[in-house]
C-alpha cells in the first residue's frame, strides 16, 4: 500500500481563520482512529531517483485518474512554488494536490534563489532551507530542485507529469498574464484552493509591523545590534524600553496581587458579616422566645404565682355539703395584750353582782317559757 495514499485517510475540515482553533457553533470535531501513517525519511530529490526517460510518456485522462489507476502506475501530479517560510498554507495546498486522485504521486518543484530574486523578490530563507522544508512535508513524494519558472514540454516529458496542481487565480509573471495558461489549454491543470489568512507575505507584514518588538526580543536573547542591523542609539533605546516595560510589568503584578488581596478581604468580610447576622438573628429569636410578651418566662411566673396562691389560701368545700353550726370560738387574747386592772371597790362589786343576778333571772324565765311551749 502506498504510504501517501489518501483514500483511507479522513479529510480534515478547515476551520475559519478567526476561530482560534475552536469549532464553530453547530460543528462537531472529527474523530480519528488511533492509527496514523508516519514517514521516517524525508522525500527524495528527483536527481537522486532513477531516470524515467527510457519509459514511454503516456498521460492518463482525467476520467481515468479519478477512477483510479493501477498501483504500479500512480497519477503523477506536479506542484511548484517558492515555499519561503514554509507554513500551513503551503502544506494545505500540497495536501489538496495529493488528494486529487485515489493513487497520486506528488512531485513538488522549488525555484532557486537566483530565479526567485530575479523574477519575484528577495526571500527570507535561502534555497537549501526551502528545499529541505518541502522534503519534510508528509504529502510530498519527490522534490525537484531549481525548478523552472515556466513549465516547458521538455520538463513535463522528463518527469512524466500527468497534471499540474495550483490555485486557479491567474499567476502573472515573466511578461505573461498567466504562466499556467498553456497548461490549462492542454487540459493538464488541476485547481486547488488557497488558504485565506495565511501566506508568506502576511507573515512578513506581521514582522515589519511589530519590528520593534522582535528586535527587542532578539536583543534580549543575545543577538548583537550588528547582527540585527540596529544602530547604537536604537540599541540603547530598545534596552531602555525593555527596562521600562519590566517596571510596568512589576507594577501591574503588584496591582493584580493587591486586587486579589482586597478581593479576598472583601470575601472574608462578607462571610463574617453574614455569620454575625445569622448569630444575631438567632440570639434575638432566643431572647424573644424567653423574655417576650408571650415568652416562656411569663408562663413560668404565672404558674409559680398560681401555685403560691393555692398554697396560701386552700380551696373552700363544695356548697352541696351539709352545713354545720360552728360553736363560737372562745375569745383568745394573747398574754401580752391582757392588762391587769386595779382591784374593784366594794361598791362596784355589789353593782356587778346585781347585774349578773338580774340577767340570770331573765335567762331562766325565758327557758321556762320555751319549755311550756
């Protein structure tokens, strides 16, 4: 089985450029089996392989290529470019070229420095770095160094190319409105889609826009001002800015820690206030339950008062019980209230005797009358 065969490899759905790696609402992440095809060696260069010039050059049609060719006759697809600062946009374009047909052998041409600087502009990476970067892309089967700017029939025949893959936007260069015009007219063009939001020009624009940041970072990492082509004055300015930024960062750290401390104190205070309020309500409730208008203390006092009154004044006998005459209680005088009277005179004694005698007669007469009745 071809290591680069893509028929069994699920395609990845490209996310939006502004999604920051997160799936959009309604999307579901693709699930993959725990099995991947790992390449141990980089793709070989074309000049390191056996020549195919002795083999007949018979192109396959688009229908045959889409239907699938025999394993010993893969569809040979060619894609070329500068591939400066190799990034995911390059890799996605090569992935699309590899996935054009079920059985594809992908050949990638990389232009040299001389040709690129002459026709397009200066590159960040030199040609050897760009060649090596492309060989380590897992979709690539073969790399052509010092690739031509315009594809000639001799070049197509030499590498037995069936189709050329590139985005469908006209590529004007070298005095031509579209360097792939003759390829399209020959029916050998297989279009791919560009990945928006990422390109070598975009990356360089970011570096130029944030030039001061990257210069300061590299100075901090040990690069000299001469290596960065920075003047002595600018070097001192960048070092001063670095110190100022460090001071600002320390101030921000202190502010953050202060905010965290204040927040913790506020949380503790709120917690203590809540607990104090709960205890206060509990204390007030217990106090009212004990000493309130209808509290337990009032009922206790009422019960105690009733018991004291009952003990002091016992209850009377029922009214239905027979009444009994009670003999008059004898007169009782305390010894300390009796007074010793002086002895009576003879005359007084005689008067008292007469009174008692008279009173006794009256009582006896009354008794006799009662007996007669």
